[in-house]
């Protein structure tokens, strides 16, 4: 039966009443006939709709038929104004009676709302709104699970899925082909899939794409199928459904900034997330433990074990699939044989489909691990549709940080132990030293930032560091500031993720130089530059931030230099590649990725000049034999051809430094490569010594003759990791002392040590860098506020291992449930768990 809206019928009658005024007006015959035709068509359409309701509307249909007859008579009286006047009065009286009878016979309009979930496991993103609608006696709420398809790599549809039989028993579902959208025209439609056909892995049936649904409803509402612990991926910034949706429900005000600026702010309903409603309700009223889980989840005395919820996310898998799978194996090994705790593994519902579509070669490895987990009875393999039930029965979250599941545990006040997927073993005795390697530099060796916000200090400037203070920031996550830079009695903290510069005076008082807030994601800056002989101006290079920063260290004034960000870095095979850049005299130079242009910035006027060059390849570093030299050596990102360039004359000479036995290995994929082979340069008596990056040999080049040979280094040319806690990016690098350019040391990455080296005799002695291990351990953040993207949790590291978490041994901050709940309230506009009620109330009363 077609749905008839009383208000719509009354509005149609009102239109007919208004049109009747034209019957006696002084109009051209053709114009009046056009109006009469439209009136008759409208009356017929309304009558046809009313006929579908049966005998209850028969009287109304008869009156509309009478109206059509009168309109016909008017059309026959075009030359008789008096007759038209009498007919118009008759029509007016009929329409008054029709309006009155419609009010009497038609029932009051009921709101009709449709919910279109596609995966049962994502029903929680709509459920609390449905509950509010279902509880309203004046609303008809329909849950219509819709079919979806897996996609082949070419984007074509593969297998169809329909999960209507997986919804909770208390949710009445209607088959998607049993509801006629054209006949029913629901008042509101709720969806939780924003992608339409733009997802690479799955697609709902095209009928249910947002552009098509909008044809059948006056109000289309998108509620995200995910929730977030503080950030949002760029892929969610602009999806097809945002264009056609009338409203988008978001967790809190802070999330508006993550969406594309083209989306009108009026669309956002800042009301929380129904997913949070479900978690809060379930955790307050936990379900019964399923019978098939009881043996693994309960101790012999009937008490419940501590249950660790292991989440394997799609993002974690795609970012580095090999390490992700090694991490799975490590987790299983840590829990195998543990009788006092329970590991509950719940993969992302689309994880296996994503393996098939995007990482097919790794799927057999995943299948083997899954088979082992199940057959060896390591824990519970959770494939139930309701994740909230599982969360309510779990005690601790372990897994990736960049996943919505962390937010559920966060608002529920359950500990979050956040994985580092590069860690697959327990730490060795010296593994902790990976935190201190950045203290070894050729300059500014008196201050070092550890753990992200702990400032360490070498009072005698002898690289013997001790804890000085915490930086005054609310987050303990790493890399808000990349370096501490001392200048004229002050220490400047140079930002990486932060969008400000911290300044500490001699009394350890801090103040902040606030930069313009331009972005909401990590990685604002990358690298900085100053001139050794005149360090007044400090240049901070942009990564995601739109401008380069010049900081006047004397006045603390900030200048913004636009138009150079794209020079500073590029993406190669999904990896960030930094541009070659240097500073000479009064100029900062940045060579673009293509090797075709150099941006030259005057440090005083900030004027930018562009110099055309013809290197025509990606060059990632430079070296100079003497300070402010006119000769620069350029390091290639690929291959073994280095370039000697005279920046004054423009003259270039290329040298292929390939030697017998030189080869390199891609450290991530464990395959031969010709990329990132070469690293840093050192200079000695007219010779150039080239340290390998991923290659296996040091090289000596004679620039005059062009001859190359292996340089027998007193170090091992090896880039393999000593352990998982220090992932090396290469063999190591030469360090040049800024106050003595003839003095070099070498940092050996595998052993995490730096050595003074005499390039002539090749004699070496270790640079004495000292941190006290227990002091560093003591100041580990442990459980803490991590960042604006992760409100609270404990990051896996050398002092806080998975085994330690299982055994309850945590260094640094200890778990504080109230702190966690309070921190996560920042990302949930409805901490009472009433988002669904608020959304329904808004929509119904709009």
C-alpha cells in the first residue's frame, strides 16, 4: 500500500484553493487553460493515491472526481465570465468541504524512518537512534539490511552478501526488496556507508547509493560506521554521501575540522556517536558469557580471567603487511600456554576481504596464522556480530592505535595498550638506547628531548645527560618537538607535530611562540636550518604545514614563507623523501624532487628566487668539503651516480661510484634494491669517503681521476636491526663537527654507537654518550595522555612490553581509570550515552 501523508494531501488542496482564484481573473484564455490543466492533473494524482487506501478514503476520491468535473465545466465557459464566477464559487465550497473531510477521515501523519545497515557488525552505529524511533508511538521505524558486494582488484563486483539474519532477535528486519521506496517515500533515511561506489574493497548495491536514495526522501542522514579516538583519516574527509546527505552526525565539535571545507557546516550534527551509546550501555550491563567461551574465559573457581581484546585493523595491515603478520605471530606466542589470562582475537570484519583485494600474496600467511590460533586453542576467535558485547566482556585493549575500536575502550574506561608493529621480540639489555641516539650530533649537544616531552640536559656539555624537566605540554606522545636548540641563554624547542615553539629561559620558565594553526594532523614540520656563524635566524621546514617558518631567535618574531612546501618533500613508493637543502651565507636553498629547480630564499628579505637546473632526478642530500663552499656534492635517491656541482658556474660532473660487490637490500621487503644505496660524505686530503645507506660497502672517490675503490672502514657496513626496538634506516652516517669541519665521527646504527674517527689512520674511539637507564625508565610516560589523536593509553616500547602488560608490570605512569574517562570525554558530545535520543529528537522536530 502506498503511504499517504495527510499533510501532503492538505497542502495539495490548499494549492487547488489558491489556483481557484485565477478562474475569475482577467487572464488570457491560453494562460487560464494551462492553470486548469495543472489543477486537474494534481487532483487526479491525489485521487489515485487516496484510492490505494481502500474504502476509508472513498468519499474523498468522490469529491475529487466532482472537482475534476467542475474544472472541465470551467474550461467550457471561457467566453462566459458570469458562468465562470458561479463555477468558481461552487469549486471553492467543494474544496472547503474536501479540506474539512480530509482532516476528519485521514489519520494524523506518522513519521516513517528507514535505517539501512549493510553489515550486522556495524549496526551499532545506528541502533540507539532506531531504539529512540521505535519507542515513539507516533513513528514507524523500519530496519532494512541491504546487500553488499566484495570487489575484485579491477573494481568489478564479486560475491554478494546479505546479513539480514545476523541482526539481534529484538530487531525486526524487512527484506530490502519488500519495501517500495517510491511508494513509501520515508520521511528520513539513515545510512552508515558513505562510499557509494568509491570503496576499493566492498560496495553496497547501487540502488542504495546516496544520490539515488535522496530521490526518495526529504532527509538523508549519514552516521559514521566508525568512531575515532581523536583524529580522522584523510580518506574520510570527503566521501560521496556527504554531498547528498542533509545531515552528518559527528562525535564532537573538534571533528568538523577534519572534514573537507566544501561541506556546509549546517550539515553537521554535533551529538556524539550511537556506537558510544551502545558501548556505554553494554559495559554497564554486561551480557552473559557465551557457553562456547566459558572454558577459555573462566578460571577453575568460576571467576573471570583478565580478557585481552586483540584488534587487527585494516590500516595496520596495509601500512606494512609483513610486519603486521610478524606481530600477529608474536602476540600468539606471548599468550600461548598462559592459563591465567585470555586472549580474544577479533579481526576487522573486512580484513580477509582486504587481503584478497589488496594483499593477495600475503593471504596464505594470514590463513596459516589463523589456523594455528584456532587449532592450538590459543584463545577465543571472535566472529560474533556485536562487538559491544565483546568489549563489555573484555578487560584490556591490545592492538593498533589508528582504529576506532580504541575509542570504545577509551570511553568505557578500559586500559589501552597500543602496539608498535615493528616489535616482535622482547628487548635486549641495550635496546633502550634507541631513544638516545638522536642526542649524537655535530652541534647543540647539551639538550635532548626523550619520550616526547622529557628534557634531558648535559650540564658540563660532555654528553652526560640527566633529566631536567617535563616540557609544559599536556601530551606525552613522541615527537611534538624534534630538537632543543640553545641560543643566548634560552632553549628553543623546535616543533615537529606541534604548531608552536616552546622557549625555556635560564630559570626553567617556559613560554610559547604560537604559530598559526593550519592543520589537524601529525607531521607539521620536518627538519630545520641555521648558519653556524650567524645562527640568529632559524628556518623550520614544512612537512604538512603550508609555510616554512623563519624564527628570529633574538626578537622571537616569526615570519611565514609560502610557496616552498612542495619543494621540501615528495612521496616515492609511498615513502616520504626529503629534498636536498642547505644554507650558504645569506641564502637557504631547496632542490625540488625532480631535480629541475632550486628555490633560493634570502634569509633577511625572504625573497624567493627560482634557479633552473638540469639534474633531472631525485637528489636527497648534499655535502660540502668546506663551509660555504662553491662546490656541492649531491646524493642520489636511486643508483650510484653522485654529482659534483659548482653552484657559481653551474658546471657539473657525474661520478658512478659502483664498485665490485656493492649491493643493497630493501629493508622492509628483504629484496635487492638500487634505491637509497648511498648515504653521507666525509672528506680527507682531496678524497671523498661515501658511507653506505642500504648498501654494503664504504667507497673512496678521487674526484680528480674519477677512480673509485672500496674504503676499508673500521665499522661493519651492516644495516640489520640489532633487535626490534631500534629499526635502522641504514648503516649509519658521518657526523661533522660544526666548529671543526675537519673533524668527523661516525654513527653505527646496528650497535647504536658513535665513534670519533681519524680518516687517515682509521683509528676510532667511542664517543662517550651517557644516559642512566633507570632514570630514562622512570620517566617513561607509561599510561598517559598520548596526543590529540589518542586521548589516553600506554604505548608499547622497550620498558613497557606486551609480556609486561600481561603480567601487570608497567613502567612510568600507572593506569588511572578516571583520568582515561575524563580524557575521552573530549571526543564524545554525549558522554551519558544518549546520542541516539538526541539525534532522533533533532530530526523529528526539525
